[in-house]
């Protein structure tokens, strides 16, 4: 089962693989398909 992520703006949940995009430069982008909230350069343990 895929983990879910809660949007900080609209609080709806969506599967992790549908809302997070990992780029080759270790930048992670979150985008909510419900309210279009997005956040870039999310800090991860890899960078």
C-alpha cells in the first residue's frame, strides 16, 4: 500500500507517488491535484 500525503493547504490526502516529483538534482516538488498548492526544494535526508 502506498503511503499518503496530506496537503498543508486543503488537508486532502493523496498517494505519495501522485503528488511528489523527485528531480535529478535532488530537488523534490510537491503539488496538490485538488487545490494546486505547490512547494519546491523540500529538504530530504538525501539533500
